[in-house]
């Protein structure tokens, strides 16, 4: 089992580097497509143990330093997994009819998650979202714009993810918008909380046998 603590070292954000190194923390909003979050504290352990990765084993993440509005990205089975701590305001927005009317699959009817994440927040705990960060269009990595006032090339932005490659959009529950190239919501990987302060990515809760390979699309 690999546990990922947080290192508070700050370096400038490089969008191109996110494709090479999926392990970072986003603590601010980006200004425009390809632009930077103001700071990027790195996780001190840059990669899980290679044997763990090869076996597709679970990865533990310490949630104690992930504040509301923050996102941590960890690597599981070679894929980036977004772990976000949603503020009360963000959770309220997820239920706003103004947002729901714009989504392609607001009720998560398509098989992109286990039953335990088939709800309005697409997660086990409303405040914590856990999503595979690969756009379901052509496999790019969507950018995190949690602030409704973020300057992104789209109108009426309510917070979420924007893919700069072809313009696909997702809300903060990783639900895809209508009329964009991406056909599906971002997948929810198997995960659970072995304790209040830890999320374990790669294994289901004890009462679930969800098979991640059964989803519609990565």
C-alpha cells in the first residue's frame, strides 16, 4: 500500500508537464487555456512503488491537507485520478437546475461509476470527488477550473473541468456537458475510505464488487 503525503514546496505550473507527471496539487484557478495555476505544491512522494503500479494495487492518499477547493492528482494503474475537496458552495451548485439543464447525463445513468457513486455528487462522501482524469473524447487531461468566475473560453462557467484540446466540459462531479465532443462522464475508479482521513483508490467498499473494466469508456 502506498500513502501519498503532501509537500508544501511551490513551483510554477507547467501544463505540458502534467502529461508526464500526474502527481500534483492544484491550489488555485487557472486564468486561460494552457495558463497556470498560481502555485503547485508537489506531493513529496512522486510515484507509488513500481511493483504496486505494475500489479494495479491500491494507492492511499492522506486527505488532511486537501482543503476545500483544492485538487490532488495521483497516479493509479498509470492513470491520473483527480481527488477534489468540494466546498459547500460547490456542492450547492451541483444541484442547481441552471447547471443540470446543461448536462448530458446529470443522473449518471450511463455506466461510468459503481452504484455507490451513482448520485448527484458521484461520490461516496459529497465533499470528496474521485475521478479518472482522462477526457472521454480523445484521452486528454482536462484542466481544473473550480471557480465560477474563472476566465475560460466558454460562457456562464459554473466551475468544473475544461479540456483545452477540443473544448469538452465537465462539472465538479465530472459530469459531461451536452454539445461537446466528449460522450461520457469521467469515470469513477473503485475507491473507499478505510478511515476518515484516508482515501484508498483501487479497491471498492467492503459491500461492493464493482468491476472497473465494465464501464462504458475511459
